[in-house]
C-alpha cells in the first residue's frame, strides 16, 4: 500500500513539473513574440507601403528648360547656356528633376546666325521638332518652364513643348534669361498653348548676370521662390509646403 501511495505521489509530482515546464515555455514564447512586436511597430509595414506607393514624393516638381550654348549676347562664347544655369539653381533649390528641351536640328553656334533663324521661325510661327520626351509626365504637378528671350518671345521650341503635353491640373511657373532682369509680358500667352495649365508669377534675369555673378542671381531666385509660397528648410534649400 505504501509502495502504491509512493508511486502515485511520484507520478503526481512528475505531472506537476511537466505542466509547469509547459506553462513556462508558453510564457517565454509569448514574451518573445511581444518583444518582436514591440521592436517592429505594426505601422511600419503600412508606412513603408505608403512610401513605396507614393511615386510623386520625389518627382512632384519638374524644371523643363530650353537653353543655348555657343556665342551669346554680351557674354561671348559659353559652354553652358544662361537659362541652363538658372534652371540648375531652381532645381537644386526645390529638389526637382530637370528636363532639357532640345530641338532635333540644333541652332547655329554663331550668335548672329542664330538670331536670323529665330527671327524666321517667329515670323512663320514655326514648331521645330523636339528630341526626347518627358518620362512619367503625369507624376508632376508643378513645372518650372525656362527659356531665353528671342525677339521679345520665347523660342518657338517652347510652343512645341507646350502643345506636346496635357497640362491639366499642373501649375506652370515661367523663368527666362535675356538682356535685362525682366520678363517681356509674352509669357501671359503661354496658357493658350499649354492645355489646362495654371500659371504663376515668373522671373527674368539678365544672362550676363547669371553667367558672371552667380551669387547675386541665386539670391534673386531664392527670394522669388519664397514669394511663391515655397518654404525654406535650410539656407539654400526650398521645398513646397
């Protein structure tokens, strides 16, 4: 009888120890799961999905520009066009992508020859063919549009560009380089050619100043961007609110 009671007691103790071990293992596994969940917030995967899905985050703003190197008015022969320099200033300030508007047939490098070609194109209301197209055009909602002033007007290539895209829902902001720090007023006609576009106040800078006094020109660009409602995050960096 005593042996039977001893066996029952021993068996009961073994069962109790097994149960405790099982509970302890379950508790440990649960704690490990809790620790893992704490180190990886539930919202992380959602935020990541939003970031990956939002293709517009880094591509909302485009700086599209037409510029010409070679011999230019009052600055001689240049390797980088005046408007190109201004476009780079804007793109750096707002964190935008850039697109250079190029014609299939290049313009003469000689200044006088180029002015004659530009004059003829203006008289004919020509639409020179362009080389290349903007990729993912639909991703952009703001387009800075830059060009030099030729015979008081934008080059005819700008009108080709405007007529090549649907600007519905896009804000267009013109900028130019010329013989003075001015726009000519002809930019007010641009919405007639860019279907659906809404235009904001532009900026004109003297080409010679852009080439030879970069800091002064950049200061005007930053001031203009702030006036348009862009927000400064640092000394030179500007981003849309």
